[in-house]
C-alpha cells in the first residue's frame, strides 16, 4: 500500500429535483435516492453512509449545526441514514421497505441502501472502497433497480449502472463503467424489421491516394420476421445503444433500434430522455446516466402545491475516484462534480479506460445519431419516419454485440465473410497498382 492515498465512491439510484409555482422564487427541491457513499484515506478517514430518502449532502447534518453549534443541545441523528467511521461498529437502520447498512473495517469501507422489494420493485445503491491484495485501492459504485414507472405510460425494468476505479500500488489506474436497461416499455413506438441484409457494402480505403473500390455486392440474407411491424415493443439499452431482442435460429439476437425513434416516442408521451456518457475525471470516472425531464400533472387540491410540478431525474448516478495524494480532491463523494464537466446543456468528454474515448464517441463526447446510438445533443437528424397513424416508425439493424455501441448491418458470420472478401479485394488492388517489392 502506498504511503499516501485517498479513495471515494458514491452511488445514487435516483437524484431528483422539482419546482412548483407555490414554492419561493428560485427554490429547487432535491431528493429521492437511495444513496450510498464510502471514503478511505491514509490520513485516518474511513467513513461509509447510506440514506433514503437522500436530500443532499448537507441536509442530514443540519440538526447538528443548529442544535449543537448554536444552542449547545444534543442533536438527533438523521433518522433515515446509517453511518460508520473508523473503529465504529457496523450500522444498520431498518424501516418497512428500507434497509440501510454502513461499515468501516480494516481495509474495506462499504455503504449500501435498499428501498422496496429488492427482488421485485426495489432499488439498491452500493458504494465501497477496498484495499487490494497487491497493495492498491479499488473504488466501486453500483446502482440497480427492478422497476421504475413515471407518468402513466413509461416504465424501466432491470436498470444497472456501474463505475469502478482501480489503482495499483505502483500508480497504474484502470477505470470502467457500464449502464444497461433490460426492458423499456414505450407506448407509441413502432418498429419495422427490414426483409434482409443490405445488398451493397461499401469497402473503405485506408490508404491515401487510391480511389474508391467497387461496392461489394453480397447476396442478401433474410432477417427473421423480415418486413413485419411491431407496435410498442419492449426496448433494451446497453452502453449507448437501444436494442430489441428477437428469436433467431433457435436462440435470440439483439438488433439496434434507431435512437431518434425511441426519444421521439418518449417526447410524444411528455417525457424528455437524454443520455449522459461516462466522464473520465482526474482521479477516476463518473459513470453514464440517464436524465429524464417530466412534468407531473397538477396534484389534487392541497395546502402545499398548486399547479403542475416540473421534475428532473438523473438515473444511475455512480462516481469513483482514487488518488495516491490525499491532498488531492477525490471524485466520488456526493458533493463533488466531475473534473472538466460540461456547462449546463452540454455533454463533457466521454473517455474510457486510460483516457481512450469509448466506441462511437467523438472528441466532444457526443454520440452520433446513427442507428441505435443515442445522440448527445437534441435536434439530431431523425432516423425515424412517421406513418399515417402518426406513430414513429423505425427500421432495425442487427446489433452483433450489445456491449458494442456501433450497430452493424447483417449477421455476424456473414459480415466476417464480407470483411475477409474486402481484405482480399483491397490487397489485390494494392498489389496490382503498386507491384510487389522484392525483399
């Protein structure tokens, strides 16, 4: 273990804000959760916390500030939180439907918060920092919830968000993150399956100075359910790509769905959905997340709120950071922001492990609006069409690997054969134009 180190992790399943005309001007409410965070450093700090509801990093300590510092009175602990520090016993807080746990042991600090039924409709946030067997540090943050419904139309099932930062004793840093949704129910979305793979495949020419090679024309291969239209299908999402899974050859095959069609279907139902790619920070990584803007209709007559309630939710907030210099601010605590984050309305850079941009992400951190890939900014070129019924209609492409954010046209093996043929054609053309150099 290095002589100097600091590590932190935080996970917040749902971070929501809301406004209302009944509230004071410029007041924005914040809350939800469940939230968990963990911190460990060489200066003796080893703390873990778990909250639900989570109302920001400051509010749980306000009773102590007012009663203790101002009036000298004993301050009650925030009743919906569990906290543990170095040398303390593990803390457990339970209410009906709420389980909070925090522990700070030798070389391991863990906070976890669960609300609801974890196996059916619950949400769980887990943050932990561990010393690794080789003397390094690992910070991980995970969020999972099984069912989330907003409005009367939309639901998300099987949501999982993960971020991890590992630094060896020698200082080598490795980061990773992932975000997936098993099923998204979106009424109003219509998917049209193409009848077959494309018959024309352009061959890229990576060598400057040579003209475009003839378009490769393989025989089309029929798609399962080719030409059919599916209304209100269940859509999945994996690391920047919307997908739909259909039976094929005795198994299942994932196909990429045009992102614009999915986003348009959300907008038609009154919800704006946007995807925030992962952000590399100086000390680790802030994982990808979804942002949902939705206006809750006016509540029944009550003395607190009148009129509609605009809300904004960030789903799957996970951040981890590890530094071998404890004087350096470590990303991972709830109040911290990603280093170099974007201004409001923009998207920051989306770097992967070792500052390598993720697949399909440009230097500005914006995913192109290609098939299945979520556009980083609004107003991208629409990939969907609208039929006479007014429903967005999208055309599928095959997603060979759901972990790859770049969907492809055609079957895996079929494309492999095309690639081999393309290499052969390209090599033969180069030899014909340049000749063979004698070694």
